[in-house]
C-alpha cells in the first residue's frame, strides 16, 4: 500500500450498502472495473479526481462525504 493510500479513508462500502449496490453495479455505473472499486474501497488504491467525482455524483453527495484524510 502506498503512503498516499494510507492517508485516505473512504466510506464507499457504507454508501454502496445504503444504495443497495454491489461493487460490480457501482463499477458499471461509474465506468471502471469491479477490481478498481474493490481496491479503492479497501484503501489500496487512491482514485483519480475524475473517479472520486463520479462516485460522489452517483451517490448524490460531495466528495468529502466519501473520502477523508487520516490525520
């Protein structure tokens, strides 16, 4: 895990559960692979700004409601 990934927390799994979406369904909706969603969700991969914005748009929220910096 890269140092940037260790510093970024996310609530994707929570948002997916609230919207009743599988990783596969979310991936299809935002145009990435299921593996990409999985690695972002587990904190292994830091998403691009574009992917972060697509996630926020899909969930109807702002990026900061999904991602936060670990202090």
